[in-house]
C-alpha cells in the first residue's frame, strides 16, 4: 500500500511538472526530493537489518547533498534572478551527492554481490570506459561549443564518471540470479541520473540555459530511488547473490584490454583528425581503469592457482579421511629413496585393521567410514614430525617414518591407540592393528620396500587380536 501511494504521488508530480507555471515549478521538485525521497530513505533504514544499513545511511547522505544543491539552485534562480543555477556552488553539492551515491552503491554491491566481485569489476571497467567515450566524443565537444567554464566541465566530467561506474556495478548486481525489485529500482534511479546529466549538457539553448524538461529526468531518478527505498523487497537487498563462473579466458583478457585501450584510442583518433580531446579524461582513465584491470587480472590468476591447487589436492588426497592417498604415498616414498638420501633411516609400517569387517557388517558402511576417519585421526598422532600417514586403500594404512628407532617409537603409540575403544555408528567398538615394518636397505626400490612391509603385515595377521597390536619386522 505504501509503495503504491508513493509511486502514484511521485509519478503524478513528475508527469505534471511542465504543466506547473514556470515560477512555481520549484514546488513539485521540492515535494519529490525533500518531501518524498528523504522520508522514503528513512523508511528503508528502519526496514533494513541491523549491520546492513550502511547503503541507506550513505543514500541518505547523498540525498542530503543533492537537496542542499537543489535549494541553492532554486534560490539562485528565484531570489537571485538568474536564468539557471548551473555552474554555481550547487555543482559542488551535486558532485558530493554523486560521490556518496557511488559509495552507497559500492556498499550495496559489497553486501549483495560478494559472490561476483570479478564480474562487478568488469562491469565498472566497461561502464567507465564507455562513459569516457561518451564524454570525449559527445559531451566535451558540446560543452566546448557552449564555452562552458573549466570548473563546470570538470564538475560534469567527474559526475559522469562516478555515475557511469555506479551504473555498471548496479547493473551487474541487478542481473544476478535473485532479481530484487528494490535493486532494479535503485539501478533505474542511477540510470536516470546519468541520463539527466547527459541531457543537461546537450539540451542547452543558445543563451546557455538548460532546458527545463531535463528536470523531469532528475525527478524521475529521485522517484525511482524513493520507490527502491519503500519497496517491500528492500530487506532482501543485501542478500548475497549466487557466484557465477569466473575464469581467466582469452576472451576475458581481450575484453579487458579493449576496455583499457578504448579511451586513449578514441582520444588519439580525435587528435588525428584535428578535433579537441581531453587530457583529464586520459589521465583519469589511466588512474582508474589500469588499477582495476590489474586487480581483475590478479584475482583471476589467484582463482586459477586456487583451482589448480584444489585439483592437486583431489588427486593426492583420500576423499574420506583427508590423508595422502596411495599415489601420494608412493611418490613420497620414491623421493625418499632417491640417490643421495638417507634411505637407511627410512622405515615403512604397513597397517591393516583387524575386526574392521565385523564392524562394517554389523553397523553398516556409514559406521565403517566413521571408524576409518577415527583411525586416521589417531594415526596422525602416532607419527613424529616429518613422518607421513597415508590411506593405502580399504582398511590399509601405510606410514613412512624417518629417523632411527622409528619402529619402536611409532609402534608403541599404535599399541596404545589400539587398546582404547572407538565410537562408530553410535556404538563403542574395538579393533586390532596388524603391522608389518620394513626398514629401507641400500638399493631398495619403492615396490620392493612396500612388498617386504606387506609380507610382514600378513605374517603379523597370523597372531592378530582385537584390541591389541600385532607387529612383525621384515627380514
């Protein structure tokens, strides 16, 4: 109900703006900007969850700056008997409002788009680059033809760049999987603000006075931002969207390169044809776009490294226990047996669980998995620093130990571990461990050392006992 009333009132004020007598048009403008938008943002503040109100506080600050600028503009045009307030100190407040609107959008993007940081950076790069082209090819020539002072040109330039970047980021967030109407209205308000800035440059009469219909565009922007604030979905604005696929493809890198080079290319092309170009724009694009592209490439490279590390982890780790798998164990053992290493200080303990099948059959496979995880955790505590615990397969574990007296030290800890009960499937169970130990000899290969430890383990199983350690040292 509140949204419908608000939308109806603001829409009526916007569409009837030009029907008001010229000397009274400041009143519908103030009714929308002061009487409607400011209370709407306060409503959004009250609805937003605690800890997620920063976008609306920043929006309120932006609206305050805009309204101070509007009041100054109206006072100059009425009490000051000026044709327009453009080019006055009001421009500073408009620039401040644009800056806070940008920061509000960034705060919203940070909360809602935290799963799509890369895509948002791409959108900002694109929007700022295209905004630079718009400025250099369309707006700057128009301002030069109007003989606008440098201060006004700079004010408009930074306003266009800030609003362009804001629009790019908001558009990316709006196109996410969870499309909130409040976010779309916010984006629409930013788009209308950008359209109003462009219209304010192009719709100027020979006397340098901006066409009054352009205020309707700004009014529509205020109305859209107010509707975003009072829409029922405002509470879901800060919900994080689903992260899309983000990869360092050749097309993505080409795109970033083109966006980075777009402004200098357009400026250089205009200079080649003897047309005016803007050095401030080129400096700004270099100062803003180059760091953004570098951050983007760095993020993509970091994601690629993380993906490679994840694949390596999957290839070398046991999915159930998280221990190194058979392949990783054999690779580590091969490295340790390489020429030049102290292979006479290397010992392999081949462990097989006794009584595991009974637990698995009686309590089920889930309980068996739970038992394997518990055994893996305890075996980690049995080895010394620099030793390796791996799951070789099934209920078999292989320990690769370094240093003297490894069999005595580690087997004592395994015996202590085996003496205690385990929890699996909601029950208390006991198992034994048969261990075959083989010390590396000069000239041993990985297969030979594993084979001797495996044979010793089968010898140990001849005297296996649940709740105890059975150990045989290979000859």
